[in-house]
C-alpha cells in the first residue's frame, strides 16, 4: 500500500515541478498528490484501524474478566 502512495506522490511532484508557476505547482501537488493520497491512505487503513480497536477492546475485556474473577475468590 505504501509503495503506491510513494509512487503517486512522486508522479504528482514531477507534475508540480513541471508547472510554469510556483502557485500552479503547489496547487497541482496539493490537489493531485497530497489530498488524494491522504484519502487513499485513510480509506485503505480503515480495516487495520478496526482490527487494532477490536484487539484493544478484547484485551480490555479479558483483563476485566480476570479482575472480576479474582474478586469473587
């Protein structure tokens, strides 16, 4: 996933450098490179974030159950 992001940012940077004005280059990089890549990484990172949240929740639940079972004894 990250290789795609790096390659696309490289392409966007080359397009921005070849622009005739500085403002055009910056806008090209932002709207063709940075914003689409941030959206791409956010969307494709969602499963990993959900998995991490589920694991964290499961870990907290198991700790809570262990604590409650030790109180009963």
